[in-house]
C-alpha cells in the first residue's frame, strides 16, 4: 500500500483514512483487519466490537412473550 492511499484531500484539508497507533504516535497507522486493528511496529492490537445478531431461538421467545 502506498502512503498516499492513506490520506484524502477535501476542501483543501488533509483527512487521514486510518487510525494512528496510540503507542507509536502520529505517522504510524493501524492495519485494519476483519476483527481487529493492529500496529505492525509495536504489536498494539485493538479488537473490534461485534454487533451480535439475536439468534432464532431468542427471537421466538420474544414473540411468544409479546403475544
């Protein structure tokens, strides 16, 4: 990936497309994976929060209680 792909210009302002590593500071971006953000320099990792969809058995129970 080229550095210029990590930035965007809008209304003459520079916008960073990725997050910086909180340990390494500005200039070191976190890689975005499907389930986490990771720093390739220091190894810092943040797990993405998952929005768990209700299971079918939970939906049926809620429908019975409402009826």
